[in-house]
């Protein structure tokens, strides 16, 4: 997967190859602003740091996964103790 952010319109992007996985949102997770079809992505924070990506991920960053493109709706950090190890992204598209 690739996370990208438009830095200078129309064509300059910051990008990061990210390791992660995706899952469909469960019906109980669908509280506004989430709607049916939104997905959850879990990515590693270390990938953003290694790529020099300007974190945190935020709306309207994009995630490219093969032929699919998703727009970030919001992001929440994932912590292990006091260390930020990843991000949970709510995304729309596909």
C-alpha cells in the first residue's frame, strides 16, 4: 500500500510505502461519519517515519492499494505503552 498526500497542487505528492492490512467496518462500528462500505486500515508508524512522510495521516490523504484508491476520513494512533507503533485509518472508496 502507498499513503500519499498532495503537497503542492497539482502534482507534487509526499508518499510512503506502508505495511498494513485492511478490514471491512463492522455494522456496530458505523457511527457518523462512517457509512456502509467504509474500511479500516492498520498501518505501521515506522513506515511513515522511514519515508519522511509528514504524519499524522489525515483527511484527505489517499491510500493506494493495487488498483484501488481510498480517501482517509480520519486517523487514530496505535500505542504500545508509550510508543506510537501504528495508525488506524478509516477510509472511503475502493
